[in-house]
C-alpha cells in the first residue's frame, strides 16, 4: 500500500525567506504526486502535481516541487515566502492507472513571522 | 462559476441522532469523495463513488453512509453508530480516470 510522510509537523519561517517542505512517499511504481494548501477552516486548494516528464514542477503562487525517485521525495519549495503563505500544506500520492484514490500525508503547518 | 459546495458550514449533532452533510458539484465530474480531517491526522477517506448509483467504502467507513442518486450530489450521513463524529468533513470530486481532486469548503460537525 502507498503511504506519505511529512516529517515536519510545524515550520516557522521569516517573511521573505526561502521555504522547503518535505514529503516522502512509499509506492512501488511511479507515483502521481500532489501538493495541496489549506487555509484555516477552508477546503484544500491544489498547488501543483507531478505525473511524469520534467521532475521540476511549477505551481501556483510561486511554488515549485522536485520529484526525486532515488530519494522517494517530492519536496515543495518557494524562494521567498509572503505572510499570505501561512497555512497547512498536504502532500498526497496516487497510484495512477485510473485509480483515483489519493493517500494524504498528515500535513505541515507553516507559520510566517514578520 | 464551477465548483463544489458543501452545506451547512457548521452542523451540530445530538446523541443518538443521524445527520446528513450535503455535497454538490457542477463540474460534471464522475467521481466524488468524502474525507474526514482530524488535527494531526491529515485526511482519511470515508467513501468514494466513481459513478452514479455505485460507491465504495474507504478506510474509515464505519458509522457513515452515502448515496449517489445524481451525478452532481453525494450526501454523507453520519449515523448514531459513529461514536466520535466531531471533525471537519471535506468533499471532493474528480474527472473519472484522473487523480486530480478538487475540494469543497468543508463542514465542521460538532456534538452537543
């Protein structure tokens, strides 16, 4: 069975600093990988996704993520965070082949300090 | 605007009561999902449906029931058998055969 690990429960970053959120997955084949963001009391918004091809994926709001098969990782990055980036971030993995079920990590809460 | 709506935003349940959470989408998506979110546990799949009149149990289906009579609607009933229903419930949908899921704004269920 597939699984996702987000090792950091909570990260605090200064506004304007760079950000990297970690995501490790466990799945036998090439996974379908996603990052979602959730503001307090809201639903999830898709930031970016990786299915195949270029391992560096660009998303919305200036985020990018890099798929590294050798490390089973799909870390999310942003070069300069804004106060509005404070939220909870979820990594998810899908099996592909038309199986639409996703497995989510437990999330990383991001706090931005001025 | 196309999207997913969930109602109500807040729902209160009394002991022994069944309550139903609404989820409607106008994205013309075939697949719909219900997740439960608890602090520190991420999202856990309750039920999903890939086509009208068909649905499958997810990882934590006990104490919940669903129906899928219309493509655009996938209501979730939290039954009295669910002993710890307090949580944030999220509905999602996707195009059949595609993994990208789109989420509604959620319903917070509280027990009186």
